[in-house]
């Protein structure tokens, strides 16, 4: 199982291809490297700012959550719909590669992107944390696990959208719309419609209950050390949702084969 | 052996493939010919286990495409009528990926990749990116991809379309080589002459139905029950004509320029030999005596316009 999905998964070529896409290939490679160096320089600069001005790690945390919502979908939206567009999908389906291997391979692409962002932000947050005693690096680790698990949900959902969409642009639009509606529109609707009904502080409790999976709500609790089991509750939810979306994606892929060919699903 | 039995596919009201049955043996290079929309791609996709037949079945070496498609997939190489390559990979990486997908061990892969690259004449392009290859090379890379797992059956959908004449000639040579390697090769095209010279079996499909199937020669005969023999004599055309018109199996004999007589002949090759012998014995000085090649395009048109059946 581990071998077929992880170490021996032929779909890992996706990681190499993603690296190329990010750093460019052939003539575009120098450009990709320049951009990466610029990002690193910016990172060092902010690191310096964080040291000099004692920036709170929370600030970075908010920004990181926002970046995950913004940057993870573009990594993955073409992963299945794009193969259909370029017509390589059929070629992949006639090989004995299993649907689980396809989903896992594509998903690792997202995981790799999440890890890069996570490492960059860990550095910033550790510096921020160090400037605000008491120094507690575990807080940073706990937050990275929390934010990472939320990012996994975004990645898995993007894959699912990509397996539904006929055109990859539609998948990207779907993911951004879903994120925008659930993370911004619904809370605003709550505060404008539900809040006046409650007169006062109870409404924020209701809000926290209804939006307990909203990463910013959950993060507030995590930062205020109010969350149950140090955020483990939300992390478990995120991991569960991720698994749900991945299984659903796999079901979609198998379904598209099975509908065409009853015995072909694997 | 590939046995196709009553393969049938409908899309709503449209019958795309109508009760197709035929069988092919190793070494057969089968030219699957028909105009656009005839049902070639649909048939090939069904054989490739990508499209479920409405009815009918096919078996490859006894393995059923309906009940055991996974096993069939291991034994077929499918080249669709589009490239579907990954531009951002190197040639060897692309092949390595498919070798891995076909569960070929890491250690055996380099050797296999080398051999398919050599077969498709891409050895020098090993480290190149797919996007830098010419159309003909990309087409050969697609073919190389189909070969990494040493399939029994190759399904090539319109492989020659969009290639320049030179690339087309190279591709033909390559396909003929696959036949010599004892694979079953199905090559589709909407242009008959493109295939006739290297296929040993031909099937003509129109509106989903197989109008003709068999060795190239047999199909010709089916189309033209009479053969044309072109005879050139040194002199005495009138006497030769007289003799020919009286001979057995001769439907008609018409004189042309340069002492050439075109004979519509209904007999077999033995009768043809008898005719030549008789002419020579009767003192006609024969310079040339041979069967005229039939125009393949003409055969195709005659079959698909309903001149036969
Ligand atoms: N998925 C589909 N849905 C509906 N009709 C289709 C589909 N695929 C093919 N057809 C129809 O089936 C017929 C045969 O098509 P095809 O097999 O692609 O022909 P060919 O490859 O010989 O040009 C055409 O009339 C085509 O429009
Ligand atoms: Mg076609």
C-alpha cells in the first residue's frame, strides 16, 4: 500500500513536473530561479523586520492562512481537468495505474507546495515568537500543523473540483468561489442577519459554534489558548475532510471509468 | 489472436459501430479504413477498454475486454488520434513514467527505454524536452510509449495524419517492423493508399459497418471480379485481337496505343498462363504480358459508394 501509493507511485513524476513549472524549464529556468531568489530575499527582509520590530507571530499566521487559500488552488486546479484538456487523461487511464495512485500522486504536489510555504513561515514565526517572551517554539509548531491541515483541505477540495470540471479554469473559479463564500460571505451574512437577533455577547458564542471550522475562528481560539486539546479537535476535522474529499475524487475517477467500462474500476 | 465478435455501439439514436466481427493473428498489420465519422475511433476506443460496447465483445489471446479489462490493458498499446504528451518532461522521463505505470521494475527500465528509443530512432533525443521535438518525432515518441510494456496488440488511431511525407514514410517503416515483431497492429486511416502498401489485411468501414475485410488481394478481387491484363505485342495487333476475343475467360479486348491490348479477364492465374502459352504457340510475338495494378483509391470509392454488395 505504502509502496504503491508513495515510494513506488509512478505519478510522483508530478513532483518533478511541478518543480519544473515553478522554476521553469529550458529558457524559462533563469527566470524561475530569479523569482525564487527574490522570494527568498523578501523572506530574509521580513525576517529582519520581525527581529527589529518584534512583530507578533500571530500576524504571520493570519497571513499564512490567507496565502494557503490563495496559492494552493493554482497548484492543483489543472491536475485532472488539465489532463482532460490536453487529452493525456485517456492515455493515463489505459495504463494499469490505479485511481488511488493518480489521486495520491496529484495530492503530493499540493503537499509539497504546502510544505514549502510552511517552512518559510515557520522561520518568520519563530523569530517573532523569540522576540516575545515567554519563548514557546511549540506554539509555532502547533500552529503550522493546524494551518497545514487546513491547507490540506483546500488542496483536496481543489483536486475534487478538478475532477468535476470539464475545463480547468472552471475548477479554479469553483474553489475560489467556495472559499470566498464559506470564509467571507457567510460570516458577513451571519453578522448582519443573525447577530441583531441575539442582542449582545451570546451571538459571538453562536458564531464560534457555527463557524468552528473557519480557520480564522479556530486560529483565534488556538492563539488565545482556548481551544480544546490545543487545536487537535479542528486538526482532526481538517484531516477528516481532506480524506473525504480525496476519497470522493477517487470515486469520481473510478466512476468515469466504470461508467464506460463495468469491470475496469480499480 | 484478437477476436472481435459483434461489437456494437450506439450513442442515443446514432449507431456508431454496427455489429463488427473480425479476427486477427500475430503479425497481422490491419488497415482499418473508412471516411471521417465511420466509427474507427469508436471501435478502437472500445478495444482499448476506454468505451463500453453497447453489445458484443472482443477477446485478446482469450482475455475478455469486458470481464478483465485490467489484464487487457497490460497487453495493449493505444495511440489515440491526438498526442496527449506532457510537454514539461524529458523524453526518457516520459517513457520511464509509462514503464513505471506498467509496473516494470526500476532496474529493467533503462534497458527497455534504450531499446524503444532505438526502434523509434529517438536515441539522440533522450535528454530533450518533449516540447522541443518535431511533430514526426512526437508521433514516434507516442509510439515508443505504446511499446514500453511489449504489448501484444497495438491500436494506432490515424497515426499518419498531420505528418509530412518523410515522417509518414518513416512511420510506415516502423509499423511494418512491428508486424515483423509478431505483434497485432491495427492502424486506422481515412486514406486507403496511405495504408495499402504495408498492411496485409484491410477492413473497410462505413457508417459503422464493416463492408469488406480480408487480405488486400482478396478485397481487390471482391471489388473487381475481372482483372485487367495489359498485353503488348511486337506486331500483328489485329491477329492477336482476333485470337484473344475467341479465347476462354476473356470478357473483352480493346486495342490501345503502342500495340497494347487491354483484356478484361475473368479467369484465375492458371488460365492467365494458359492464355499466354496459347498466344505464343499461335505465333503472336508478345513483348509484355502483365496484370494491371488496380488503383486503390478507386477500390475504396467503389466499396464506400455501394458499388459492391
Ligand atoms: N461520445 C460520443 N457521443 C455521441 N456521438 C459520438 C461520440 N463519439 C463518436 N460519436 C459519433 O459516432 C460516429 C463515429 O465516430 P468516430 O468513431 O469518431 O469516427 P471516425 O474515427 O471513423 O472518424 C460519428 O458520427 C460521431 O459523431
Ligand atoms: Mg477518428
